[in-house]
C-alpha cells in the first residue's frame, strides 16, 4: 500500500495534523501494522517538499507544537489518478511458499510435510479471521474477508501441489 497516497487521500477530507492522520491511518488501514509517528511526519515533509501538501503555521496550544497540513491541487490530482487505476495483482510470481516447496523438493526434503504444516497455519489464521468477523465492525469484516479469500487460494494451491509432488520432484531434480 502506498502510505503517501493514502495520507494524501485522508488529507483530501480536510486539513489535519500529523497526529490525526496517524490515528485515522491506523484505524482504517494499519491493522496489525500501524505507522510510526516518524514515518508520518517524514512522509508529510516529503509531500510538502514535492508540492502535494502544504504545512500550515505552527499551532501552539496546551500540548506540543502542531502543524495542520492541507492537500494541494497537485496532491488531489495524484489521489484521483491513484484511485482510478487498478491495484496491481500480486507483484511476485514466486512467493516464499513456492520457493520453500521447490527447494524442499530439490534438496530431497519432505515437501509434503511442509505443505501440511503450511495448510495447518493457514487454517488457523482463517479461524482467527472468522472469529474477528463475528463481532467485527464492517471494515473489520471487509478486511477479514479479503484475507480469508487469499488464504483460500493458497489452500487450493497447497492441495494441488501436494497431489503433484512426485511429478514436481522429478522436474526439479533434472
């Protein structure tokens, strides 16, 4: 995910402090991987340097100094372009799962055992996500469904690969 474009999108809703942007990013997009404050402020500085956001004057209230950031026309145009283009499909043709299976076969290690362990890990994660959906907010449910569908695709691949281990083993030992 593009942190700069996501922060710009959040800024398009209205002027915001870095603290508020971090809070909103973490609430909507950072589940399990929240942003560090240093990342938020470094990104805002780059966006301001590149003319995509403008930092307002320092606001001194009871707490620390704060600046309210505002998106520029250039930043809004970037958000429009980004939202209009499809997200790229998985960028890596060869995942870690794929690499481990092929290496296990090449090294004459029990690839079937690895696939069984990976299947169990995927099923456990699916159970956790299903539990999250039970009491979750609509965004939690949407995010959990996305992860579950990806895990289901991996499980289909794991089953198909397990059924072909003899053929694959011969192919990689040439």
